[in-house]
């Protein structure tokens, strides 16, 4: 076997099915912390001459996860890996893509520089590409993003019925998930407009009249962080007496007790892709990511 897959400490077990789909060996990687918080890392499988895949989600503890990925990538190269690729289901720091206030650091650019200098390529799932519109604006060639839309669409089509379900995008940026998922499976969709006043205060509006009485509503967004965007959408939606409201997202960061807050606000169930460790992950992406990785990184 000339490729080997390692799950780093935030891989969320993604590496296991990913390795099966890739028909690659699964290697052993050991990550511990010294009492002062520094990392102690070790490859316990041979990597010399192989294509090495490091699976790491940069979620929940993004700074530690990033430094671990960076060290592992550099060490793999030093140990004679033929190529080193990052499989990064959640790519952090991509929302900080502009100097919103004078002096603010545009972290997305520096994240790109760290990864460009340590990896030969990456696959990330739905990174937050907004003001940076395409990966190649900041990442090198060989750095790819893939969309979770087909997997989300398949999941929703199996669980819900187009006749009595409406998909909602809570803000304009969610269009690329909400509208595209809806189009793929012929569900109705509406996209709200959002005003953000701070990290924890948002307001959503919609202009079109919608008939939601007695229907299931699925709010789809790329990520749920504090949950405020979803909660504001729920407040608006409830005025229309839907049967039940569900939340679907790619990346369920669910910080600051967001899951409980969302349930209290009236969301019946949260379904997310398995890009961030967590128990709402019902949409599995290993197969889709492996197909892309085989095409992009194993053929040559
Ligand atoms: C924003 O642009 C994203 O698409 C999400 O809507 C946002 O990050 C969700 O954050 P929160 O859950 O904190 O409202």
C-alpha cells in the first residue's frame, strides 16, 4: 500500500471509514499533552515513501488542532513521506476574511499561509467562502473544497416529503446550501435576510409571504455556532404556525450550549454533517471526501 491515513486528535473517527473508502492503510498517531499544555506527538506507523493523509477537523479547539496538524505535516515530510495531504472536514478561521475594523487581522490569509507551507494539498468541506470566493484566491493549487449539498439533499429526501416540507435559508449566505439542496430534490425554499449586530445578536427578515401552516420547516445553514441565527429564524417562522421546525447544517459547532437553546426555542431536531465532533452528526461524508481524494491525490 503506498498511502496511509492518520486520524489526528480532532478527527472525530472520520479517518476510519475514510481509510476503508480509500482502500488505504490506517496508521497510528499518538497525541498527548505535557502538563503545561504543549503537545507531544508521535507517528507509530511507517510513512517513508508513502502518500500520507492527515485527517483533522479544525473545530472546537481550532488553535490546538491547527498546531497539531502543522507539526504532523512537517514531521511527515521530514520522515520521507512522498506527499502529505490534509483532510480537513472543518476548516477554521475562514469567516475572518476581511479587515472589518481597522487593525483587525485577516486570519483566513494567515491560516492559508500555514497550510500552504506544510501540506501538498487539502480537501475541506464547505469552508466559509464568502469574501474569499474561491480557495485558489488564498490557497495553493491542489487545495480543494467540496460541497456537502448532495449528501444533505439525499438525507432530507429520505426523511421528509416535498409536499409538506419547506426549506428555509436563514440568511443570504445560506443560499448556496438551502436553495441548492431544495433544487436538487424539488422542495420549496425561501431565503431570509439577516442583519448582524454582534457575534451574539442578529435579526432576520423575510419579504415573501409563505404558507407554512401545518408544514415541516427545515432551516439549512453552513454552520451553527452560538445558534442565534437559527433562533431568530425560528421566531419568525413560528408566526406562521408550522407543524415542526428542524435545523440542518454542515458544521455543528454548537458553542455556548447552543443545542439546548435551539431545542428550547422550538427546534425539534438538529441534523449535521460529521465535520465537527458531536452527537448531532447524522450525515456522513467519508465516502464523498474519499472519492474526491482518490481523484485528486491518488491518481498521479
Ligand atoms: C454566517 O455567515 C454563517 O453562515 C452562519 O449563519 C453563522 O456563522 C451562524 O452563527 P451563529 O450560530 O452564531 O448565529
